[in-house]
């Protein structure tokens, strides 16, 4: 090892290795949470019926994931670095901590790219009739049940994919400050009457009821989005701290040749035999 290696602040192979492991651990734990329904938001139409306790447990789980993933990644980033050519100093520990922060940044970018890839691949499947309009997809995710109720009918109806997407875009205005205007209400009544085979008065009553339900669901979705953003931000900040501490601990074990592993052999050290005793 050269003198330049001894003072190099960032050793990229070790940092990238820690980031890859951290992203993998995070993806695995989040996939497990998604499989058991431990999430603040979901594409299921009944996810908004979940209690605030589930939201709290989901946030605590995000914190747990951050501590596990970034703690392991930080330790790997600190442990895999080349040993220091000089004695251990506070500056060495500070550099190990900075390596942990760099690893945290890389792992966060990798996780964000994976999340964007999954969202991009899932968007066409969630869009009705292959429509890739993002507003229509948002309406299907948030107020899908309300759209079903709006166009519900006992008679066979033609393809109303465009009308459904159009109604979703109008109903999303229910969560705004001004709400849905009278012109949009009248238009929803007309297309509902035509699609469901109702008279105009009954269609307008259904539209009024669906608008009220959509307003409630949009409010709950907004609260869930704020809570999710808060939990993610808190988990990332906690992850940065644990990445720093993990990298410092990894550097300390690296310099002192400490291997934090359990002895799985279950072999006890042999006891010395008394002089003259026969071997067992």
C-alpha cells in the first residue's frame, strides 16, 4: 500500500460494495413488508380503511429497514477499506464516517432508481384499457371504488374506458380548494345517466354522493402521503446516522483485526489434564 492509499479519503470499491449490500437488504425487507401488507399506501381499493396504528407500525418498520440496511452497508464500507498506514486517530474515524455517508448517498440513489423502475413497469398495468395517462392512473388508484359506483348498472354497457378516465380526472378536483364546479357536476350527471341507464335526477343524486365520498378518500390519501413522506425522511436521516456509526465501527474492527462473528462450532477449550493422568 502506498502513502497515497493511506490518506485517500474515499475508497470507491469498498463504498460501492457497501451501497449495493445496503440497497439489497432494503429491497428485501421492503418486499417482505409489501407481501404482508405492511405499507402506508397500496393500490388496493380498501387500503384507506386501515387504522392509524397500521400507519404507525409501517413507519416504524421503515425506520427498522433503514437501521438494518444502512448499518450493514456502513460497516461493510468501513471494514473493506485498506488498513491505515498510520496509527488510529480521530481523523481516521472521521474519514470512516464520511465513507459511510457516501455509501448512504449511493444506496439511496440505487433504491430510488429501483423504485422508479418498479413504478414505471407497474403504471401500464394499472392504467385502464392500456391508457397511460398519469392522471387516469392516479384516479384508478385512489377512487377506483367510487368510479365503479358512479357507472354501476344492471344492464350491459358499452366500453366506457374514456368516460371513466374523464370522470376520474373530474373527481380528483374534489380534493382541491374550490372543489368541482357546477358545469362539471352537470356533465358527470349526463354521462352517468347515459352509461348507467338512469334518469337525470337519479344520476345527479348519484354524482353528488360519489363526489362526497371522493372528497373523503382524497383527504385520507393526502394524509397517508404526508405520513409516508415524513416516515421516509425520518428513516433516511436515521440511516445516515447509523451509516456513519457503522462505518466507524467497521474501521475500528479493521484496524484491530476484530471479527464480530459467533463461534458456531460449540467446541469448548480442552482442559489441562493433571500430571500422570491417563488419556481419555
